[in-house]
C-alpha cells in the first residue's frame, strides 16, 4: 500500500467515525528527467509537494553539463545547494521543494563557481582504479568554497573518493542521498580565512576517516 493510499484510508476512517468531512490536498507538478525543456514537461499528482533537482559538471576544457530531474515528492523533501571543486573541475548540486501547483517548472539556480581566490588551500585527490592519487600542489579554493572536503562513497567501501574545496553547505553529510540515487558522506576541515598546512589538514581528515568508518 502506498503512503498516499494509507493516508487516504486513514482520513476516510476518521471521517466515518467523527462524521466530519475531510479532504487531502493534492498538487500538480512538472515531471521530467535530463531534458526539462518546456516542451518535454509532463505532470504528476501528489499529496506531498513538488521537487526540482539540478546537477552541474564543469570539467576543464569542456562545456558544462547539466542533469535535471523534476517530479512529485514521494516523501518529505529536503532542499540543499552546494558546490565541490577539484583540480580538474567542479560539481554543483541543488534541490528545491515547493507546495503549489506546477511550482517546479522553472530551473533552479546552482551555487556559482567563482574565479576569485579566498586564501584557502586544500588537498586535491581522487580515487582511480582502486588507488588514491593526490596532486603535489594544493588546490587554491575560490569564492564561497571555504572548506576542505573529503567525499566517501557510502554505497561501497566507505573509503574516501574525492578531496577538494567545498561550500560549507556540503560539509558533514552522512549517507546523503540525492535524487539521482547517489549516496555519499562528507567530512570537512578548514578555516574562514587563511589555511593550516596541507599535512595538518590531511592528518585531521585521516583521523576523521577512522571516526566516520566507526560510526557507519
């Protein structure tokens, strides 16, 4: 039985018992995946509300790519917006929740990638072929990306996959699931101005790795 059916049955029972008429408010939402141009939009109905999700991939030497997903929320919707950068590119994520008809038709805005250094430097690392590689030169963070972040793949080994710069809104997520099904956890270090030595950041993150694995 779906959550909608269970809620409908509950209200029906309550109505028959108390002789009070009750209704469930429903919303019509835009529905699309990847191609969310106006002509591609369909609709769905829900009692929870609507959502919009956008992911942006910016790779050096390539045009930025977007992945969009819009539809009806099947459960409580959690809004978020953050950006993560490594030496060869940047990832932006955003999700919007709303409770009016067709409120998710418009594309949502992502945190913008800045080119202005903010004085923070972070390790830039990634896992490739089960090996963890780090650049010799620390990554210079820009704009609102004031935190050094480590991303862990929650769906597999729980080992670190990526290290780089991030907005504070990307920090300390645990088994965070976005609308495209990706599940990950994050751990952050960093100051609001200036940076501790690279070895100090790396050491604190490694300690955090052990603490996070113990909690998972």
